[in-house]
C-alpha cells in the first residue's frame, strides 16, 4: 500500500471561476415576485425553500434574495438553512458563496455589504448592522462578526437594558478569516491579511499581516511583503 500524501497543492475553485450572468427568466421572476408579494410576503415564502438542497430550492432562495435585497449580483450561491434579518438592507456582489446554516443579522437602519467573489463557510454568523466585506474575502466555517455591544451604563441597570453601541466592522479586499475566528465591534481587517483559526480580533489588523491567538496578536508579515516604516509601527 502506498504512503498517504501529507500535503498537496491544487487549483483554487471559487476565486478563479469566471462570472456567468444569471438567466433572464430568473431575474424576471424576482421582479415579478417583488411586485406580487412584497418584502413581507417574500420572506414568508422563503421558508418553503430554506432547507432543501435541490437545484430548485437553491434557485428560489436566490430569486427571493434578489427580489428583497437592496442590491444583488449574479452567480450567487445561498446554501440550505441560511437565515437573515432585514434582508432589504443587504448589498450582495457577484459570485458570492454563502455556506449552509449561516446567519446574517442586519438592522432596519443599517447596511450589510458583501463584495464580489466572497466565499463564506458554513455555520458563519454576522452581526451585520453595519458591516462591509470587500471583494475576494475568504471567510472560514463558523467564523463570526460581533458588530455591537451594550454600553453597560448606568451600572445599576441590567446590561441587556442599556443602550446598544453599533460600530462598523470592515474586512478589506483579499483578506482571509480562519475557521471559528471572531471579529469584535469596530475592527478593520486590512487587505490581504490573514486571521488565524479561532482568533479573537479586538483591534485593527494591518494589511498583509498574519495574526492569531486570543486576543489576536501580530505574528509576522505575509511572505513576499516588504513593510514600510509606517506599517511596522501599525502592528
């Protein structure tokens, strides 16, 4: 029996595929359903197709998202049991993959922006009251964003009754977020940086940096990147 291969490199799939426009009938169906049902009716209709793994269920999830979302691109994949709140505030780019059992929680007066060619692993959670994920971001399974927290003031009031402070979370182009990582309110993840699996990110991550740990700390710059004096001071 031959020895098992311990490591190998294969071609990327999601990030390298070319965009194909969705067929006209799919775009037309979304437009028809928008006028026929309205947002509330479409969200109720979504429950019929949320769980199934078949092609038709996937088609209908995509159609309903296109009908309700503020912006919706082509070639989007929405996995089974993907949930949401305030879908009308979402802006979804082209060729976005959203893995099964993920949940995106928007807010009526907020905005959730997911750019082009973003891959989101299964069981991810987004507190998306004020969230920007730019193009070509990889999001590991189970990773999470917390975009808000209670002020805890005044001290003699139960924390859950105190005001909610919402802070923008931004993940810049080409960043990679490891499995089960957690991004806390107000954090910006710099472009092309790497957040290690299980990391808890409490402060901004510089572009091209690698961070890991609880709380996440700078480990090194990505191979091939030459930091300037300014970026050295930012870590």
